[in-house]
C-alpha cells in the first residue's frame, strides 16, 4: 500500500492546492493578481474535469428533477450576487455527510446530506450564497495563485491520482482507485479549503445580501449555522454518525452566528420589516413578518445596481417569497436517491413514525422508493391519490407515469408523458424520463420515438452526460449506429475517459457509410479531444481499461 499511497498523496495535495484559498489575514488588495496564474478558460477546464472524475467514480447524484431544482435555486442566487455575469455550475453529490464546496470555474457541489439536514430551502440558499461569494471574491483562485508554479498540476491531475492507485498489481486495484478518489476529494473539499476568518466573514456578509436580494430570509444563514453547531455538539449522536464535514472548513462560533443574525436584522430594518417568531418545542420556529414603513435601501443591501430591473428583488414582497416551491419534494427525492438501496429508503420512512402524519412530500418520497424497489403497483396507488390532491404537479405525474409503465400500463403512461410534453415540449426532466421509459421497451419504434424527443435538446446538451447516455441508447434501438457511436464517445469523455472517447471516435471514423456531415462532426471532436489525450500520455497517464486490452 505504501507504493500506492505516496504518489497518490503527492498528486492529491497538488490538486488540493488549486482549491485551497490563500491563508491570508486580510481581504485582498484591489491590485490582486488573482486570475493571472489560471485563465478563466483554464479554471473552467479544471472544474469540468473534476466533475467528470466525480461522475466516473459515481460520486455525483444526477437526476433531471433534482438538477433542475438545484440549478434554478443556484442560478437565482448567482444572478443576485455581486458578480451576476460569473458562470456557475451547481451539482449534487450522493454523500450524506453535511458538506458543500466551491472550486475553480464556479463549480459548486452540495452533498445530499446538507439538503436532508436543512429545515427549509432558505437555509440551503444560505449555504449556496456563501459558496457563491467564495467564488465571486476569488478566495479559491487566490489559493491557486499562492501555490508554487512548478507545483501546479495539469488540469487532469486528479485522473493521475486515480491511475497511480490503479497501477497496483493487487487484485483490489479498483478498491484502491476508489480509495484514492475518496482521499483526493476528501482533502480537496474538506481539509484543504481552510478559509481565513476574513474570507469567511466576507462570504457571510455578501451571502446574506444575496439571500435578501433573492427574497430569501436573511436569517437563514444564521439558522443553518445553528443547526450545524447543534450537530457538532451532539457529535456521534446525529443520524449521519459523526460531526458534519462542513464544519471542518467553515467553523461555526457563537460570534459568527451572532454576526450573521445582526447582519440579517440590519437588512430587515433597511427593508422596513421585522420578523416575529414563535418557538415550537417539537419543531422549527414559526416566523411571520410584520411590515413597517420601508426605509430607503442602501446600495450595499438588497439592491444590486449591476442587475437589470427584471432580476431585481421585489422590495414590496416579504422575505421568504423567493423559493422554488420544490424543496420538500426535492429533499424526499434525495432521501431516496442517496440511500444505499431503495429498500433502505423504505425502511427509513417506516422509522419516521406514524404514517398518518406524513406530509405529501414524504408520501411522494415513499412512493418513489417503492417504485425504485420494483413495487410499481404500490407506488402508483399513492401517487394517484397525491395527483388528485395536487393536479398538474410535474414531479408526481412523472413518477406516476413511470409506475404505470413498469406495471404494464404503457398506453396510460404514454398519455401522461405526451400531455406533459404538450405543456413543456423541451422540459429536460420530462424528455429524459420519457426517453428512459421508452428505452426499457427495447424495440425500434420506441427508439425512434425517443430519438424524436431528444433531438431538439442536442444543441444544448453537449456537456450533459446523462443526455448523451440516453441518446446513445435511443439511437442504438432505432438502428442509427453512427449517432449512437458519437453519443457513446461523448458520454465516455464526460465521464473522465478522453482516451476511450478518442478510440471510439477513430473507430467510428473508419466506417464506410458516413455522410459528409457525420464525418465532419467526428473529425472536429477528434481534433478537440486529441490534445488532452496527448498531454495525458506525456505525463505518463493512460486509461487503465485500454491498457489491459
């Protein structure tokens, strides 16, 4: 193991240096050279490759409905930040540890455990606003700038850490690779992002302003800090079994909580509202706002002068009005998707207590767990009742259509999908869910229909690994091997396997039945991927699956 661990540790530390902010005792000077070491394009490439590696080792939790919810939430907050033009990519991880992190290129990851620990969407928004501020204030980038230039890895260095572990002659090399990835991500996300007090204070201040601009409760950040502090005190007594990882990089103190509350109260005074809370010993506080004559809001408060009027917060509405309205359902769907097995998720719901007291969202979660546990009839019964109570709800309708399809009621399922498509013809969640159901039927007609559904999204899905996978399968079923081959290659690339993608494209290029347009597309992708593969080879990094052949 020593032969494996040493090179992995060296590469991991190098990777972590790109994500660790500078250990400074003051805020940055206006003349900071952050951004000179890594261009915006290089930062984006690093973030994209990190995401690809997380995807390859199954750390990501990719679900069209969850993706849509998180992106809607994150994009709203980013648009109301101090840098609304900064691009962001928000993604979910399977881990139930409570954590979130930001890295180069505006990539922000959130663990499922953080969503499960939150009482409301405003608290999740508070964490995201904080991480957004770390990006907009270049806390992450300045960490990379401080690293020695000769220690900076290539953008694909994380792949090197994994390959180093795979180079072991041990029969457990796959386990070693997983351990290397876990170690690398653990250091990168949790141990090495040691923000200074100044950085943390700045991220808190700007994050609370972003919350207010987005019409979320400005107290939400302090509320989540309080939750984290309580879990830290209970340590091993909480559901996840240990102290939240988020606290390792974002230490919470009484002073910090007090400062966050004071900032929120100041914003409320400037907005001209106050919050009245009634404490419930058996649950979260129930709070309502009381309006007062509204004071003029200063430029450093809820109004962002850089934003167009269409994105400005509505100052006449109460805080907390900016939510997506999907948090409760998203949390329960994540509870199911992040469980080790669907059966574990079902047991989790059974342990919640009196079934009659479950919320609609919890009933939805249990039904979705039953659907994934191959109990479609039981799931359909609950979902049908929920849909009657919540007519037109897309999340419930999609789950019910999937349950009907698995129960052999294909016509009814298709009717629900087609109805949703008429309402929102390019809704990614609807299209991918329907295409997945069609793919399970395994015939050419279903494949052609899936192709027809997916083609309108081709232009916007170049970096969508889930889309490429579904599209490849649909093309295979429809008898279109060229398009299938292109999509399989893109899926390989997006899963952190550029060398496999290049091999697949070169094989596809030798087909005699390619038309001019297909050949041009394939050659363009080969030209784009080749430099990455050559750089990997120059660094001595090869795809182990190809090496074994």
